[in-house]
């Protein structure tokens, strides 16, 4: 079966632009997570959805970051007015109930 | 809060050498412990896990034992192969963190195995 997919795989944005990153989780997975991975570091938690409900957004670094999952499947992470410090790999993971998290390949965002 | 401290890399070994990557953790609850691996150009993959003290996780020749007394989860492999070259991440998921049970990761250890 298909794994978690993310698009685009690479995104270059000029400082101040808005970007939208997409995640397609594994079909039937209730839980969806977004993580941010800076160069040479481990992933850090951003936000969590259970179906369409965003239950935890404590890791979002600023109010420029916004995530949604309106139908409980595909999720979009939006970053407004991008800054250079937003450059990172953004990882999406999905999970069935309380089982293992399965990760997508990530979107590498570079802000110039 | 929760944290994971991993042995710093990079680590370079010859094929068939013994591998140890150290990992220690701090958690407020009763965490599950994981090792994830990231091969070049690919996403994170679960390598092994352990959910309670003294459990041993194992997969593909890799092993790690959940040691509550030393708060450690060291990764070992008796004989590494070139194909094991990757970045390895230790992580925990804390039952005390609520419904999310998000993962807290270490900073990763780059392993290179030379033929």
C-alpha cells in the first residue's frame, strides 16, 4: 500500500512569501503529525491532528504557521511571510490509533 | 520536559565492525523508546522500539534494550554492512504527553560504513 506522501519535495521561497506544504497520510490513519527538522538536527514537533481536529499546536513557532486538515485526511501546513529561519525540512507522519508513526519523505523549504 | 541525548557523530566504521550508538533520555512519564533510521534521500523509518523497562527491540540485526535504571536505550549491531550507512535517531513517546504522544527526537548520529 501507499505510504505517506508529501508535496512539493523541494520549495524555494523569497523572504516574505507565503508557502503551502501538503501531506497525504496513509489511508485510514486517524492521527497526523507535522515536524520541523533543521539541518543537522532531529525533528521537532509542530502540531497534531486527530481526524479533522487539531488537538495540539503547541510546537508551532509563531502565528505565521498554520495547519489544517478539513476532511480528516489530507493536511496542509501553511507558513505566511516566510523568514530565513523557517528554512528546514518539514516532515509529516501518520499513525493508526496508538501504533507506530509512519513518516513521509519531507518537504525541504529554503527561504532566500 | 522530555529530552533525548544521543552520541554525537559522525561515526565511521569498517564493514563487519561492532556498532554502538549511545542514547539517554529524560521523561516525566513512562515513555516508549524508538530508533528511527534515515537513509539518504528517504524518509524516517522505524528501526525498532521498546515499550517498557527491560524490553529488547530488535530488527535487521540491530538491538536496543530499554534500561530504566540508567535511562538509556543504546543501539547495537554486531557486524555492520555498507548498506547500514545512514542517520540514526533515538526518540521517545511519553504516555504523559496526552493524546498526541508525539515523538521527541535526539539530534541524530551519522553512520558511515566503509567496505
